[in-house]
C-alpha cells in the first residue's frame, strides 16, 4: 500500500507496540502530528510544557516499564531542548527513541529558520542516530533504531527526518515485529545492529574461573549496579548473594537490583555510601561488581579502591572493562545470563565472621531530630510507612536524592528512577509522569528539592491536564543544599549564590495549576498530607520545611579513599 512518510512512521511505531508518545509539535514536524491525529485512538500523545519535560517523561516511562520510550520534537530549539534528556538517558542506559524533524533538504546548511544539525549535536550522547532524506528508507531505519535502543546495553537513539520525507509517498509493507529478523534487507540491518551492540556469549572458561575465585573467597563483597536493574536480573542476583553468603552493596543506579530490606544488603556505596558498604569495600578480598562501571562517585580514588582485593567486573559493555578500575578478572556479557551460569556452578558458602565485621558498621545513616524542623529520616520514614511497598519513586538531583536512596528500601527493578550518571536537576517530575503513565495502577512518588523543582515545575500543567496523579514531596531548605554542603565543608562557609530566599510559594503554585498542596513542618502534618494525597486521586504537592544546614551523611570527598570519611 502507498503511504506518506508520516503515516509510515505511525505504522512502524505500532509495529513496535508503542502506546504512548511524549512530545511537543512545531513547524517541521507538523505533518507527523497531522498523521498522529488519525492514529489518536491507537497511540496516546502527551503534550508536555517543554521538550525537556517530554524527554524525561519518555525516559521515566522506559525505566519503569522496561519498554522503549518515545519522544517527538521539532527542529532547532525544539530538538536542542531534548539534549539534556538524551544525555541523561545515555548516561543511565535507558532505551528511548527520539524522533525529530528538520528543515527541507534544500534549506539545510543555510542557517535557515529553526535549523540545526541535531545528529551532529547528539553524536556523543546516543547509541546511534540517523538523518532520513529518503522516504523509502524510513521504515527500516525506525525498525533498526528500536532494535538498537533495546539491544545490548540499552540507550537512546535519535532519528531526524527532513520535512519533505514526512509528506513524500512510497510503497509500505506492514511487518509485525516478530517477522523483522527474517525480512530481507531489514534482517541484514538487524544482524549488523546485533553484531555492533550485543555482547558476546559468556565464555565457559571465564565463568569457571569466576566461580573458582568466588568459591575461594574468605571476605567477598558484591556490588549491584545499574546493569542488574536494566537486565532485570534481580532474581539471579538474590540467588548469588544467598549462595555466596556475601554482603552486597548497592550503587545509586542499582536500587532495586536486590531488595533493600534483605539482611545481607549493606546500603549504598560510594561518596555518600554507608559505613558498612565503604568499610566492606576497604576490607574485602574479592570484590564482584555486576553492572557497575566504577564511576567517580563509587571508585572515588581508583588507585586505592579495593586495592587489597581481587576485583571482578561483569558488564555488558566491553568499553567499561578496565576503564576506571583495573580488574583481576572480567566477563563481558548480559548480567542476567552471566549470573545464571555462575549460579548453576556455585556451591553454597558461609562467611559468618566476615559478615559480623561488615555489619558492625552502620548500614543506614541516623539523623538528629528536633521539634523545629523535619529531619530527612522523619520525612522519608513517614513516606515508607504510609505508601505501598511497590511505590515507584522518582527523584531529582541533590541532597534529597541521596537521602531517598539511603532510606527507601527498593524492592524491584524500575522502582527507583533517578538521574545517576548525568545528575540532571529537573529530571524528576517529567520522569515521574512517564512512570505513572506506564504504571497507572501504582502509586508514583516524586521526591525533589526546592532548587530542582524550580527547574521543571512547569510540568505541573501536564500533570494536571492529563490527570497524572503524582505525589510530589519537596525538601525545602531554602538553598541549593548539596552545593551549600560543599561550601560549608570546603569553602569556609562562603555561601556564594546558593541561598534560595525567593519564591515561589509552592503550595500557591500548585493551586495555580489546579492541584492541591500542603506545607508541613512536623510529622503529624506530614501524615495528614500523605493521607490527603493518597485519597484525592490527583497530583498533589507536599512541601516539607527542613533545616538549611542539614547535611547528607556520611560523605567521602572526591579523590579520597572510600574509607576516608569527611563526615559521618
């Protein structure tokens, strides 16, 4: 059948079982939106307040569902507004296909209105990108883009379509996704994508060597990272931990890779890691890192990081092996499959003495409480007690992010949605909306700070219009708290441009967008607000007043040994 490029795009999205798109229209993408109007009964579109909000929403949808997220934007400022969201998805290995449209071919390279080389701009922050200049190529490019986004180490892919392709007509054959791998030219494209982006099958000898290392360990420590979450390898991780009888530390991106309530979990590791996690890292004789890339927030000083241990790394991306920390042994492969093979061979072990040492240190930070203001522990403890255990939690970036990861006990992959690698303030609200759209039957909590919330609070308009019931909890300390903490500790208390002694009134802002909200200063008021938020069935804002000088503890300075705490 003959269809124009915009219709072909819609049909290809249906092949990929896309049910939701987040986006913002404009001149060059107008034909695509015209076609979308005809498909509105089969594909839901959510118009966000800003393209960055759409990018984060598509990302949150992908992380919470395990599907590929989809985001639309127009040319020029439309697509450049996506770049923070694209980089966020890239750093955290989230599968999102970003579809933009560009000016007509004859206008390219002439500094035309709303023209930019978005494929060039995004080249460092995508798995792959495309500039589509022929309508005949569009269908297979879309199919290949989705295959690449979800294969191997997941990540974002961008498709930029010149405007005339969206209206050009060609023959189109609809293909169910299950038939893609056996269809002529497309099969060859997908085979190439598989070769380029999928890891090799784990070598049996490498697996056997890993099992031998683990079996001989007297003081083993496991680190579960984002790769366990992306691979949905939480059951395999649980089996490994219990068979090996080893303490397990969790990275920021690893939340949900194993239940935070498990008695062998030592808590977060790294700059704001627990005493138990960091001390275990400094004392173990074997360190097994699964899906962890040893970023500078974990291996703060690579030269001293677990230097006494045999470091073993399992990662799906060969580029991450020995990039930040030298390994004794490593396996390139999907975490789920590698752990399955290890568990088949591993014999149960016992490490009671080692565990006794590790758990003599604190696994969770204690914060002082007062009657004047709420403490982070009081806020998060109340939320943990009152919300369902399967509540999805999206955060922004800063102190509130670390407090949330310290005190929530994430149970499953996709329950924690946070910008770990790129650290994008303003990520949380869009991501929370995307998570809720993908999981309408679950409670979704958005935890943020007053600084982060200002970044993208315009998405309250989206939340209200589409009736996406997200509960937003704001830690309001009147400051850019994490930067202020650094200024306190390292800059002689010179608080340069970090005091937020200004509006808005967040409760009044919620009302302006047609949402409910409440400001709370103690646990009783917080409990009442949470009950009201759960009962109302709509978006709700809870503003929690906390002390300006509250700090995230513990803390290790960047570049320092992981056991050298700046503050406890």
